[in-house]
C-alpha cells in the first residue's frame, strides 16, 4: 500500500511538517468563520448568546407550557430575569467580541477541524480501519453539535435563570458583567459538546484493546458517580442543571457499551475469518 510505504519512509520531522499544515488549515478555517461571526455581531450576540436573558427564549416558553399542562399554573414560568448586564472595562466589550467570535468560529468549523486531524491519523490505520473515516467524522461532528445545542437550549438558560436570580439578600442586586455572562454560556456549551464525544472515545479505546464492554458494565455504578461529579463541574451549583446533564451522559454511557460490544464482536469475527 502506497500510504503504508510513505508512512515508513517519512521521518519524524516530516510527520511534524505534515501535522503543521493540517493544523494551519484548521486554524485558517476557524479564523474564517470567526471573522464572519465578528462581522455579524448582531446575530451572534442579540440573536444567540444574549437570547437566554430574554423571557421569550424557547426553553422558558416550553417550561411555562409544561407547567400549565401539568396543572402547576405558572410555577415554572420565567417572566423576568432580575439582573442587568454591564461592562466595567474600557476594552471589555471589544475583547469579549473577539474571544466570542473565535469560539463561534471553532464551533462552526469543528467538522472541518476534526476532518483535518483525522486525515493526519488516517495513514497510520489499516485498510479495514480507514474505511470508517467518513462515518467517524460525521458522527463525531454530529455529537459535538448536538452537545452544544443541548448546552445552549437546556443547561444554559437554567443556569442563567438560577445564577442571575439567586440572591443572598434583597439588599444585594445582581449586576453581572458581560464577560461573566458570555463565558458561562460558551463554557457550558463547549463542555457539553466535548462530553457528548464519549461514544467516539469509547469506540477508539475498544479498537485499541484498552476498553471492553464487560469493564464498562462492571464499573457502571462508578461511572454514575463520575458522571454526577462531571456534571457538577461543568454546570452551575444547582441540582436541576446537574441532573439534566447527568441524564444524557448516562444515556451516552449505555450507548457506548453497545458500541464497544459491537466493535469487539466485529474484531472477533475478523479473527475467525483469518
């Protein structure tokens, strides 16, 4: 195989050179979308990032609808978020604009970035492993974007409402800095995007023999504890947000067990045929 021969002939420095160009193209893709996000700041901030502060945000309306359907009246309705956003640094808004645009560029460019990284790894794989390249890129990108959307529509609005309305005393008003608000939204979304990559991680660990479905089943209770700890780290300190993150994580864990078992069965069948 030509790629195998090229891999054997390439030196360490040549591998670094190849990786550098994959990295350069990835960075350029992120910067390209970051520039677009920077230009359309109205959509980025008013339409997306600051939207969870609006009582008409879809999540709040859905919670209100569910509250009324379950006979709870307006118990879950969020008509007002009692805090104001403020900027206290001279370059605060400009700096936030730049950093947020880069984060948005990374989120949009993630499928391409992952594809570039996968292209670098691909020559080191066997023929039967390289055949899953397109599927891995698609599912990895889909899971990441699904995690980001889950963080944006589920965890972020509940976090904003809880932290924005929490008061130790009525004598203390909440005046939240813009950078703090934006960092909460972006951190929650990115953290959920990364966490949703669990099935992909399990797939590769099983392929390399470092993980088995039996191991995951044996330590399921330990995984539950770790899931609760992880959800507590990436969410604000309210039990609702932690449970909402922990539930899909456990679902992903169960899916990962099935993925691991399927990979193992496939490897055993290939060994029998050979």
